[in-house]
């Protein structure tokens, strides 16, 4: 009993340690003051209004949605295809190739940013939406690969073999058997890809132009120029969007599980 209480207390302290910064900053999104300070003089939605009325913030939100959506679609397709290919046991150096796909997760963002800037400049894609989407996709694909690979590992290959033995072509097996079973992993990977794009600032600084300023980059610039409660409001939107998308994925996975 004492050990169980100790584990519970340790888990509670760990959770508190992780969410303490959020607890500290999120209430300031509703302050009426022009500075980030406690106690809050009065509650107001003025900073959320500024996010959607000020040209710089509004354009940053739209850019983040455009780039995040493009990154999610591209990373999900590429990551799922890569996971399917790495599933083949006859593939030579499969472990090494999987490591290569995961390298962007460990390479310093500055090094990756410089490399992406040089590469995209050669194709004339710097200062463009396509260039930013490609750069964000590079760091988002590993998360999709990890998620989808885990989902594919849980699929009983005998189910696919049974479909093939009944005359189903490979495309039909993938569409009617493999993809539905792996869909929870695909959805989780897509959410991680969108969150990665939404939060990415270093690569954006290297490859984006003034017309591709994302919400994360706008927050970074605002911190350097003037610490405004609008940053707390933007952070609140970040977290709210992540929670909503996470709930959608959980509900989708639950519905898929019930259908199966």
C-alpha cells in the first residue's frame, strides 16, 4: 500500500512538473493588461481579438494552417509508403534504412535548416510555400514512420495472406485490409505531423520569406521585439488545437475499433 501511494504521488508530481509552465502562462491569455504579470488585474478577450484582427497575426494563422495542412498530407503519404516498404523482410539493410528515415529527429535543427536552405535555393523554392512545406515534411515524416510502423507491426499477416488466397489483388488487399487495420497509426502520424509543422520555427527562419511567416515564427519575432499577452493567447490556441485534434483522433480510433 505505501509503495502504491508513493508511485501515485510520483506520477502526480511528474504530471505537475510537465504542465506547470502551461498553468503559469495560459491564464495570462485572458488578461486585460498589456504586460505578462500576476495578479491578473481583470479578465478580457482583447488579445484573442487582436490575434484575429491584427494583420500580422491573422496572416500568420492562415499561413500556419496552409503549411500545416500541406505538410500533414505530404508527410502522411510519404511516411506511410516508407513504413510499408520497410515492412518487407526481404529488403536489404532494412534497419539502416529505418535509421536514415529517423535521422531528422536527431539532427540539430540549425544544421538541417542550413542544408534545406542550400538545397531549396538550388531549385528556386526558397521564400515559397512549397519550400516551407517540403522543409517541414522532412522533420514530420519520421513521426509518421514511427507511428505507422508500430501499427503495421500489430497486423497479423495471416489476414492479408487469407485475402490474397481468396484472389484479392495487392491493391485490394492494401485498400480493404492493410490500410483499415493500420488507420489508427496513420491518423496518429498525421496529427504528429501537423503538430510538428505548427511548432516548427527554426526551419521556417531559414527557408520562409516574409509572406510565409507562420504563427510560431510570429511568436518568436514578437518575443524578441515586445513580450505581449498576445503570445499567451497564441499559445492557448496552439494547445487548444492540439487537444481538439487529439480528441478527434481518439474518437476516430475508437470508431474504427468498433467497426472491426
